[in-house]
């Protein structure tokens, strides 16, 4: 599993790490610009890879994360164009991933930034499924939680 993007400011990545450790999965690769991944240079599980191609190499699952601009406390040292050139997941960058890889993103997606518009049309892009199923999963968790009270 490769997780790409703003790791430091994402609530999704922290809950994902917690959940994935429960099931015992340990082969995670974290990737992103150093300004956005200071807490993941030495991750709690898996490894950090600053280069997108290396992080995507043979990945079975790729989860992109958006830049959490509203949570940034300091200006980034990378421009939007440089971020797109180095970290955008697009048809070309996915050439090194496993051909049957699953592409995920918790939403909202900034198409044109972390993902190109074209990847949304790939058969292995499961973002719509992920978002749709996320509602049901949250409902089930809340039902279970409140039924025990």
C-alpha cells in the first residue's frame, strides 16, 4: 500500500495506520513532499519514500491524499506546479505500479493537483466506491457504538 500526499495534516492517514495495524498489515510506503511529511520520515509502520516513482513501484493499492491547505501553519517550499510535476498521480506515474492496483482517495479530490482527471476514468479507480461505502461503514460503526450504550 502506498499513501501519497499531505501525511502530516491528514486525519485519514492516522486512522488508517491505526486500523491497518489491527489487522497486522505492515507493508506500507508513505510518500510526499518533505514539507508535508515531517512526521513520516521515520513512520510508525512501513517506510518513507520521497520519490513518487519508487513509492508506486509494484504498489497493489495507492491512496492519494489532498493537501490540507486549511491546516497548514507555514508556507510550503514547493510551488503548486512543482508539486504536480513531482507528486501528482496520473496515467504516466502509474506505469510503475502493479497493473491491477487499486486507486483510492478519501475525498474531496482536487483533480488536477493530487490526481489527474484521467485517472478517475480508470477501471481500477475505486474512489466513487470508497466514498459510497464509507457512508455505510460510518453508519454501521455509529449504530454499533450507540447500541452498546
